[in-house]
C-alpha cells in the first residue's frame, strides 16, 4: 500500500467526519519508484466527498507538445485593423492579373501581411493539456480563491468555529455555481450552432452513456 495509514481520504457531507476509505495499491517493483503518495484536501472539486490522491513516481514519460494557438478573444480589433491597414498600403495598386505567376506573388504577399499582423497583435493561448472548452479566466480566478481558502481551513480544522471555514464554504459554492453556469452557456451555444450535418453529433453525445462514474447510482430494485 503506497498511501500511508491514518491519512483521511473522505469527509462526510453531513457530519464532516474524516475517514480513511480509499487506498493505493502498487506492486513491489513499483514501490521503489514511489516518491510521494498523499491526499491534497484543497484540490478537492466541489460537491465531492473524496479527497484527491496524488502519487508521484520516479520515472519519465513522453508527452506531446501542444501546438501554439492564437487567442482571438483577447485581441484589440482597433489596433489590429490599424496595423493591418498600414501594412496593406505598402502593396502595389490593385490591377488585373496577366499571369498565374503574378497572381501567386500577390497572393503570397497578401497572406504574409495578414499572418504577420496576427503574429504581432494576437496573443497566444496558454492552455493546459487538460483544459476544457468551457474553461474561462473567471473560473480560474474563482478556483484560485477556493483553493487558498480551503488550504487555510484545513490548517484550522481544530478550530471549527473559525470564520475561514465559512469563507471556504462560500467560495466553493461560488466556484461550483459559476462552473455550472458556464457549462450551461457553452452547451446552449453549441446547440444553437448546430446544422443539418452536425445535429447527429449532438444526438450521439446525448444518447451515449455517461463518462463520469462518480455520478453512477445503483437502480432501485423492483419486485
């Protein structure tokens, strides 16, 4: 067992009692590679009673390098248009093309100017490999506050009447509620963007079984 004993892994919703119900099992060969195995209480997602368990192994893995992407949501369009207009003024005066070579040269010059304007004015997206399509900077700020307050509340667990516990609870509620709102808006925006050819994709997603086994429930027995 990689997780040391007497480390709580679950907090009951009603009583707030801490219990040790989870365990991490490894083979004897892997035990020599374990650097750390512990729970991180402040990283617990909202509406979850189990604490996340972090296990670090002394090994290396090959990871894919994400391709750089531009964040067009953060662009200053006025500055971009001014920059683009200034660069386009350096192009030759439009005229009728007399050869394919002339057309190709003009097209390449036009494309290079647009590409350089994007590189100069559009910031890069800083995404994690696990970022969701509905994630936003506002949620990142709420999560940062929630993690900080839960970390403080964990260190003050011997003082249950300390105000930091209520602050952590309210921060968790705000983070969870904001996450639900963003998910709903993203899903509605996706539904409104469906076409005749993509509506079947939405149907497959709705009819597919759930991927979150944590929300699975045992059905009621029927005589």
